[in-house]
C-alpha cells in the first residue's frame, strides 16, 4: 500500500491484521492438548504440530475426563484429546488435516483417529521400523456420527523392532506368544499409585494391535501396584475398555 493510501485510510492501516497462517492473523493457531505426562507418542505428536506451525499448550492431566466433557464417543478414543479453533481433535490426527479443517470450517464436532495406528504422526519413524498401517481420519458430528475425512494407505515396511523412543525389554522383541496367551512383557518406568496408573516400556501386545512402545496404563485395582517398583521387569495383561488401556493383571518376572 502506498503512503498516501495509508494516510487516506488512517486507522485501518494501523489496525488491519497481518496475514499469514491460513490467511488470517500472523499468530499461529493455538492448540490445547490433554495427555498423560509419560506418553511418548503424545509428545511426538506435539512435536509434529510444532513442525507444522501450531502453537501448543499441553496439560499433563490425562485426557479421559476431557474427552468425555468435549463429547468424543468412547469408541473413537485415543491417548490424547485437543481443542483448536472451536473443534475437538482426538488422537494422532495429521497436522495437514487439522489445517484443512480450520480452512473449510465444516459444521462438526471435530476430527478423530481412534486408537494409535502405527504410521500416524507421533507413531511413525525408524523406531517403528518405518511401518505404516492404513488408517482413516474421521469427521465427527455433534451427534457422534462419523464419516471419513481423509484416508492414509498402509505400506509393506517390515514390522517394528524395538519400542517407542527406546528398545523394549529384551524379551519384548521375541515372537508373540502362543495363541490364547495374552500376557505381555514390559519394564516399569513409573508408578502413580494415587492415580492408579503405571507407565510400561513394553513389547508387542498382539490382541490390542499395539507395537512396542512406552505407554501409560490405568490399573483395574490399585492393589495390583503393591510391591512393584520402577526398573522392574513384569508380565501383564491389558484390555481396551471405554477408551482407556487398563492393566487387569500384573506380576513380577520375565
């Protein structure tokens, strides 16, 4: 704009916002994320958001209560819940799809990638053997109905070897147990007795379709935590119930 035009328009030149991200104000969108402080894949997803221009405010209070409060159905649950631009984001949704959502502004609750598909942002990279499983990003309506917003094909990369951010316990890389044996092996990284949670660096959990990684689990009964301590190798059983991963049994030993 020429100087004489700026003088002519006066205050408009002083108050007009600069354009940038999404053609709006220069400041990048702020996305608020609720997660567990010990969830490695949540932290990797946040790094993915930063790399794509988002500002992030993280709350290390878990996401189950916020997910319910914001209206995401349990069947769509993942390990973190977020809010941005009036929308709810559940799980490992790619930044590009969030940017598209903010451009298009559909009448909807938000986006969700249920569970934790390998190959989605925060669940990708060499630590997963560069494996990519197919998954869909779902547009969630306010009544809980969904439709596919974006689809990502899988790849034929080899199965992952080692855990999230670090190799799993020695026994975690072994072949899956015999059919019907749903015990998994892991190493205790942290115990939160007050919250009834345990952080495990574990091997594959086939019946949950979960690769080796570090994960925060709830425990069915806090009494299960008695006698356990960080650094200990354990065998455990876990289920996916109501959007949460819950340890139902755990015992010391390889």
